[in-house]
């Protein structure tokens, strides 16, 4: 055998061994517990989603999924810890649309959300609801827009803190409709709901989970959901597009990401297992109680979602002149 032929043969053998090793990695993974880092405290939608999906995912993978809560503004500490973790599939991040917002809301971050993470799969989507108080004369989005235009500056919209998805959703709605309204930030969802009940604000932008019980009790009226599809639990409530504001969406989402450079075989193994977990009826039912619609994706689809949301909220933040933190 010639020297050139021998070298080529050794190269081919090396490639074959590498392919075999990476395939074996995908088949053997995981061999120990997996840590899922959540940038929010226990009990919230993100934490519950992580634990519900994590329990089923662990059963499928044959290893325990350990949820670790690291609550801080913008989920920065949680994301940074995962970005700097070993890219071996044993440290994962519960990524949210809040991470996409943070890319423009903060002056600097210790990581690049686009470059330092490998998308795995979305987990679920939960909608922002546009609501009015029970005794309000506003019964539809058309009523709301008409009132704001005939009474400039007199419509008050309640949301949680500046920079939150709810706050930015209200800013986006204002810019798309040309409404002259004032957004009033509160320190939490209960305060927004109480302000609606007391008629201190006429409209609220809030996640469905805390709003649905209030609507069922008759305390508030849900005018529309800010999503592309109607919420299955409220089939009679229209989307904002159906209610007269085409193209308006402001859904939140949860997903799982790994550190960049995590082996492709590990990402694929996780993706298959996550989508299998999300297909389980008991997982879908538990998430539905939180107002979350279970929906997985491919890594590429999740990557596009993250990129699209970064650009979407960057434009809203800049248009509204929200001060970067």
C-alpha cells in the first residue's frame, strides 16, 4: 500500500471511529442526573413547567431531572451559569421569552443569547390576555380603541413592572393601534387585578393563568388573547387579530436550551425525549392548569423563535424609549 493510500486509510478509520463514538454518546446519554436551571422562584409558571416536564422527561431518560431555582432580574444569573457550564448535556436552562427581552433591555449581559446557547426544544406557550373590569363600559377591543382615540390620555392600562412581557405587550398594542393611553406598572399580578376590580385602571394586560379564575368569577372581562390561536380553555374568547388588530401577538413561552457546543447527538436525544414528554396527556393537563399550551419544536424552530423575539422586543423597547437597565 502506498504512503498516500495508507494515510487516507488511517484518516477514514479515524473518521469512522469518531462517528461511532458520537453515535454511542447519543445512545448512552444520560448516565447521571441532569440539572435544569430556572431563573425564577418556586411556584411560578416557569418553575411549574420545569417540574412537570422534568418529571416526565426524567422517566423517559431514566435519570432524575433536578430543578435548580436561581431567581434574578431578567434571569441573568441562571442563564450565565448555564452558558459557562460544561457542554455535556448535564446542565440545561429553562429559557423564556424574558431572556429574549433581556437582550435589548439590559445594557450588557455576561453572555450572548444567540451564540452561547444551543436550542433544544420549546415546552409551552402561554398567552397575554387583554382584560377590562367587570363594570367597565369597554366590552371589546374596538370599544377600547375608540375610547382611547376620543379621550386621548384618559385610558389607563395596568400591567406588572416595566420591561415585563405584559408591559411590552401593552406598548406594542399602543404602537400598532395609535392609541394615546397611559401604562401604569404595578408590583405584581394581584395588584393589577385589584386595580381592575376597583376601576383604578380600565384595561389590564396580564397572563391568562391569574386572569382565568377572575373571569370565571365575573370579576373581569377578557376581551381578547394576544396570540395567533384561540386559547383552548376559552374557546369563545377571540384572538386580538380576530377582534380587529391583525398581526398583534404577544405570547410568552418556555423552552430548554443547552450550552453552546453541546454534542449534536445529545441535543437530538433530548429533543426526542422532550417532545415525547410533551405528548403525554397528563403533562398537557397539568400545564393547562397553568394556562400553558404544551408545544414542542425542533432545535431550528426554537432558534428562529428566539431570534425573532429578540428583534420584535428590541423594536418595542426602542420605540417606547424604555431606559436600558
